[in-house]
């Protein structure tokens, strides 16, 4: 991956745009950070269909077919339009794994959401480890976009700020698990599906906005 591709990826992760080391935040960059309208719909619609269909039919098979089929359409669209083949293939594996969990012998409809728990746990763990080893990921991404070297890690104040913002993201992924895992163990499929939607793009957007405000008030403010 080239430096430009790395910077583009970092900008999307943070929901910002960058030009000549200057970071900017607006509605367009926020939407890009969420994967665009396609990414938002792709995240929300399968969970809505899954929860609604299960509440009406009580059949895991019908719910999995509707949700999994919808996800498959989005994946196929990405492959056909060559938007992101790697993301599409990863998504295909995740959908297939989720469907297998829900429909396997002894499985339950609520098991369809297990891959989401794994994803949140992995992201949260990686971010936490980055803080512990003094390479907070938010700091790495921001300074990559600003075109700076890694000397910022020698500045205690800057390192502390980036660690705190990264910890904020750890809290985000942890909150998802703290709310959704009890619903999973209670077997409350409909409410879990609702929580997945509410804690998906809407909460993610709030976290991105909050991150920008924290960074702008500290490391990005004019000197």
C-alpha cells in the first residue's frame, strides 16, 4: 500500500479530509468515515430486516435469508463496481459465518450477531494494546495525515492526549459489548437487533464528531 493510500485510509478512519498536512472535518468527510450512504445502509438494513422478520415470524431461517441475502446483494454490488474487493470478500465470510452460527444444529437466531461481538472485541483490544505500548492508534493516524514523524511520542502531553482519545474509542467498543452481550445471553433477538442499529452508524458518527472536537481543542488548535 502506497503512502497516499495509507493517508486516505487513515482519513476515512478518522472521518476527516487532509490536504498538505491540514486536517478538515465536515459533513462530507464524516459520511466518508462511515463508508458513505452505501456503508450506512449496508450496516443498518440487515439488522433491521433480521429483527423485524424474527419478531413477526419467529423463524431463524427466514430472518437469516432476509438479512444474509441483503448483505450478499451489497457485497455483490461492491465486487461488480470494484469499490473494495477485499472488504467485500471479508464481508462475505462474515455473513456466511453469521448464517452458519444461527442455522447450525443447536444454534439460535441470536447467534447471528456473534461475529459483531468478535469484531468489537478485536478492535477494542487492539486499541487498548496500542495505548499500553505507547503507540496510541489515533495518534499514529493523525500524525500520519499531518505528515509528521513519530517524534510526537517523546512529548508527554501529546502522547497523553492521543492515549486519552484512543481510550475513548476503546470505551465505544466496550460500550457496545456491555449493552449487547447481556441481550445476547438473555436470548432477546429483537432488542439486540435494535441495539445493533442504534449503536451502529448513529453512535459511530457521534464518536467521530467527538474525536474531532477533542483533537481540535488540543493537538490541532492553532499555536
